[in-house]
C-alpha cells in the first residue's frame, strides 16, 4: 500500500475556500487502486494535512497522468494556499485496531475516525530494525488496549530510507488524550531511548467533508 502525504500552508481567510475545494476531490474515488483519503487542520500549525491511501504506485501514477488535473481544475484551490509539500510512502506495517469493546453504533473503522495522530520520525541507520520491532511488539499492543483506537500504519518515505511516519486513527480526540495520559507514560518507560533521532507530532481533528472512500 502507498500513502500520498500532502501538507498545505493556507493563509488566514482562505480556509473556507480551501475546504470547499477539498470537498470536490470526491471523483478520486472512481480511480483504480484508490483506497481512501482523510484529512483536516493540524492543531499546532493550522496546516491542511491530507493522507490518501492507494494500492500501489502504478495506480497513483495512472491517476496523476489522467484524472488528477481535470479534478484539480474543478476544485479551484489554486490561490487558496501559499505552499504545498507532497510525499509518497510505502507501508511497512499495519497497526491493528483496538481489542477493547467499542460501544454499539460508535465509530469502529478508520473511515469513521474523528482524529488522526501522526508521528514523523527520523531513525538512526543502524536502528531501523529495532525501531520496526519495537513498533510491532511494544507500541502496537499498547495502543490496541485503548478503547477508540481504530488502527493505523507504519510508513517509510520513498525517497528517504531513514524517514518514517506512524499514523494512528482514533474515534475522537478524547480517546487519544486518554491514551496519552493513561497508557503512553508506561509504554515510554519500556521504549529504548536511542532509536529515534528526531520526532515531531501532528494532531489532526478530521474534516468529515474531506473524507473520500470508494
């Protein structure tokens, strides 16, 4: 699976216009190999963050060559942002959904996520295997114990072998906050402290109108 990770700097006063344009990407759902797209406004910076998932890079290239520009013209988003950054990532690992009971009629899949947490990590070259193992044996099981955790992925940037992204989906921000306060400290104590060189986090309440599913 491939992720297309988009970050846009949107000036004050242009958020509504950008958001209206983002809703017009729904035609992407008709493209072969498209899986889903989520996004929202990052809390700390106000940037628009969009994460699209595709089956493979060939599907992405076919979309970019044929359908992307006609849809982009319809969105009228040109002029609503001052900077854009686009990265492609390869899935390394799936993060399982919570094993805790989820109340009836509550969100239960990534499609229903109300909150996305992204950890952007640079890993020491000789620690990559240890980083992946720790994600699989410590962090994933730890998050699985938390009600409202809807799964996620570990990704590797295509053009940077030491650059990884951990994306987790949550029923709501309050469910993630509960994880941070009640579960994260104990997990952090068990984690090695020399694996990650640098890490930055993004907290994104999702905009449901930006969501695209086939």
